[in-house]
C-alpha cells in the first residue's frame, strides 16, 4: 500500500503518534520520559513548533503539534533520530527504537468545528484507555504525571515549557487561564473519564468519521471543507513528487547550512576567533565547543556536518563535547563565551 504524502504548510496542525519497534517499550523509566520531553523542547526551539497537547505512554506517544513553518518532516527526522541515539546510548542497546513511520494526521484547528477539542480530549484520556488511570477506583487524570494535562494545563503559566501553547484549548472549552478556569477545564475532562467506558474513553464520531479509526488509518481529522483544502495541497505535492525528495532535501540542507554559517560567523566575531585559529585549535577548546553547541541547539544539522565545519574530528566528539559544555553552562567564566551564550536564541 503506498504511503500517504506528507502534506506540509505554514500553520498546519497534526496529531503525531509513534510506537516502539515491534510494539516494544520506548520508555523504560522516567528518565527516558524526561529525555524525550527535553528532545521535544529542543525540536521546538529549532523548528518553531507549538505543542498544544501531549501524553507519553509506555510503548508510544501522542502529541498535537502546530507548525508555523512547513517543517514537520524536518523536525520529526531530527527528534526521533536524536531520541533513538540517546535511548540506545543510555541502555547500551542498538538498532531501531520506533517501529516504522510515525503517524501524522492533519487536524482542523477551527474552534467552531470542535475537531481540535475532540482530539485534545482524546490525547489526555489515553491513560484511562490504557488502564493507567481507573476512575472507578477513585483515580483522577492528574494522578498520571506524563501528560500536558498535569505538566502544563494544571500549572501556572510561568511554570510551563516555552514551547507549550495553551490559549487555543482554553478558548475551545470556554475557560479562562486562571485558577478557577484551569480547575473547570480539568473537571470537565474528569467527568468525561467517569462517564465513558474505559476502553473507548475519548472516542467520538463526527460527520460519520470515527476519531479512533482516523488516527489509526486515516490522514485527516476535520470537516469536508477542510478535507478539500488538504486534498488541494496534497495534489500540489503529488505534482512535484518525482523530484520532491531530492529538491526538498537540498532546500532544507541549503537553508540549514546558511543559518548555521551565519551563526558561526557571528560567533567567531564575538569569541575573537579566526577561521585559521578555529582550524588549528583542539576539538575540546571551549570557544570552539561553544560554537558547536550553538549550531547543535539552533539547527537540525547533523553532528557530522558540525564536526566537519568546525574541525572537531568526529560526530561522536561533537556529541560528547556538547553534552559536557551544556552541563557546565552555569559555571562558564570566560566573558566572551558568556556573552556568546546569551546571544544565542535557545528555547
């Protein structure tokens, strides 16, 4: 069966879901869950994504992501590869973590249509369907900590991750982002969890379209008007399909390299380095490592590209040096590096 064309356009909303390879767990403990949330935050910083809802289960995850730029594929490529390397390194494993292609369903975001709100509920009710929260036993959704309900919507705005987007959900359910409004938002969902059968909690049928079957096998969740819009965009993609892979890859690479080159040029000036000096210094030299850190955190370019451009021997060396540098950010004493770090836009 042929794959669906990935339709990307500025301002698109997607339900993204990925499962473990052969149904295996993608999170073995809470440190893995913390790691994928850090990786998601980094992906948002690189791509500008806004996350409206998310939940981490045991062998899969769901999130509702908005892409102000048409860059879902670029960001997901970086995110899943980065998490896979981290997971395998930590657990001394190798091979695939995720099973096949991630699922990405386009979502109608018009609040009047209620498709957005239906999906928001579906995502946050996953722990009930998965048997991790049992309302009949007195458990509540906030007892499950690994969702945006507990970590985003239940807390004050100042404690939310920078890439979180909450205003649309509050508007969808007519709630204010206040203590009372947050309580109202959560209580409404708790009531739904109690009222519905656990194995079907959050499922809904709209206009003859089943949310559950759509997210498993479909390609859009929305009205017929939205469907026609997406089909028109997909037709444009199919028209370019013969050359799409190479042209898209080349365009992405050129844009990313241009951004990284500008960043490095700015860094060299602020750090008092020349290209000749950059080439002559060791891969562990702090100013050179600070450049590698900036490129790694601000773009989706590979560590191999960074190693080649900054003369750092290997991708493994870049990874090691960047991790070490990031763990010591608060202890930096070189005023040039401190000014450089402050100037780099990191989420």
